[in-house]
């Protein structure tokens, strides 16, 4: 399939009943034509590395789609119709300009992989809690300050990768992620970890590199190694420390101080 203005005509020439994969990466495209929905059996759409600024709502009628790659484009929003794709398993919209996600985003009831990295997101919608089949969540290089408590409902999650944000608070509900293997929190403003994380038996890695605000007790254990850190946050000693810091208002004060620094 060629790029530029000819792609619509190229799609018309394809055998709609036979095409399961459409690879239009790096073609200089500015849009995806509306007639893409004639490919009724399309399962994989790879339109990464283009100049696409808008997705046609017709894409939401392509119920056979299982994988969409729109990384490295110029998208500022996603059409609400996209949430109609109830067979979608993998969605990559990293390296765009997204500021929000469409309403009904939690309706992807088969989604296992979601990459929102390198966008302009300031928050993660509570709708993420409906993505109960999600196994890998990537949201690095955004502007988010916290994860919603609803993320604790995503009990299939194995990877939560949220480095290079402004995270200064983590919900205790993270402790419900019984299948969690890896939590990447590099380059944030984390002060304390919820002790519930220490109860996760499968957890292998918490990366806290470049969190300058981290509590000295956590920092000390992290310097001893990953196993030491994870074991420590599961102890009664740490739970007591966390409770004292929370009840005294120290955690909230840290958050306020960080935000004041940013505004200066």
C-alpha cells in the first residue's frame, strides 16, 4: 500500500474478505481513509510512524480488529467509536499528543496490552478499572501525578510501567494486583510506597531510581537490593511507619511542597 493521497484507492483494490493485516507504517500518511472499514476481516492495523492527526470514527465499526498500532503520530484525541472494538487485545498509541482518553475507554473487555507512553496525559481515567484482562500497562513520559484507586481492579496486571511522570502518590489498592511482577516508578516524586505492595507474592521488581523525594528508610533498603526492598515494605515495621507518616499529614505535606516547587 502506497502513502499519500493514493491510499484510499489502494484500499478499494484490496480483497476485503482476505485482508487480515494492514501494514501502513512510515508512509507519510496524514490520515486513515474512511473506507478502511470495508476491510471487514481486518485483525491487525499497523499505522505507526506517520503524520496522522485524526482517526476516522469508521474504525470503530471494524469488529474483527485485535491489534492497533498508532504509535509515533500526531494524535490529540481518539474517537469515542474506538471503544466499540470489543475484540481488541493490543493498543499502542504511544508517542502522540493525547491529553485525554475517550469516554467508555474501559469497555475493551479483551485488552491485554495498552501503551500510552510519551503523550500529554495529566491523569489516568478511573475507567481503567474496567480493563480486567489488562496484563501490561505502559504510561511513561506523561504528566500524571497519581494512579487511580480503580487500577486495583485490574487483577490481571503483570507490568505497570509509569516512569518519567510526576507521581507523588500511589493508591493502597495497588496491593490488589496479585499477579503484578514489575512496577517501574523511575524519575517520579514518590515519597512512600503503600505497604500493601509488600504482600504481593509474585512481585519481582520495583524500580525507584531517580525519586529524589523517597523516604530515607525505603532508600536504605533499596540500596541493599530488590529483594530487601520488597521484603521490607511487607513488614509490620514499615506498615507502622507508613501509618504514622500518613496520619501525621507528612505524606500530604510532601505532595503540597512538591507542587509549590513546580509552580515557582
